[in-house]
């Protein structure tokens, strides 16, 4: 029994269709794996500066006590220093936070790391917490930093 040219054509079309489907599935799998790898890479680099800001503002609302801020920073494993400013320079974190005209008590500078600031280089966020003379929080400034070298 001879195979007609019509059935040969339908077998060829069926084979091409299967190959296209396999190629599409393969490309889809590569795309999904690539997206997963990017997400895993970004998550490994830490939270974004916006996520850090949200965490700080949620945990330490304005008027929080200085001791509450220190306790939270220690609990989160965030390194920090506390100091008192004698003068406020132009462009300083106090100016950016809008608290330079108010009487300042102490300032806490905390460094959150690692933070996702760049796809290639590491980064962190310097968090400045400003307190009045009664040790109540009056403002924040967050400064993302990217370390290229």
C-alpha cells in the first residue's frame, strides 16, 4: 500500500507543529528560570531603600523615645552610633530631614546593610534619627549608598 502525498504532508506538518511546541515550551522554561534567578539575586542583595524606610517609619513613629529606637536597632541587629551635634551644616542630613531649625538633642546614625541599591555593586542605607532635647524622635533622613569599589 502506497502512502499518498497528502498524508506525507500532514505527517510533515504534524512533526513541524510538535517541534514548534517543544521549542516554545523550552523558551518558556528558560524565561521562567531566568526570572527566578533574577528574583533570587535581588533578594540576596537585601531590601530596597524604600523597604528600609518603611520598616524604620513603622517601628519608630515620630515622638518615639530614644531608648525605644536603640532597643529596636539592637533587636534588628543594626549597628548604630549616638552623638550630639553642635552645628548643622548646609546639605547635612538634619537639613534634608527638615529639623535644622528646631532645637536638637542627640542624633542616632544607623547603617542598614546589605541593601539593594544597584544590580552590580553592594549598598547600604545610612539612617539618621533626630531627637529633641527631651529625647523624642522629631525626624528622619535616609541616605542610600552604593559602594562601587
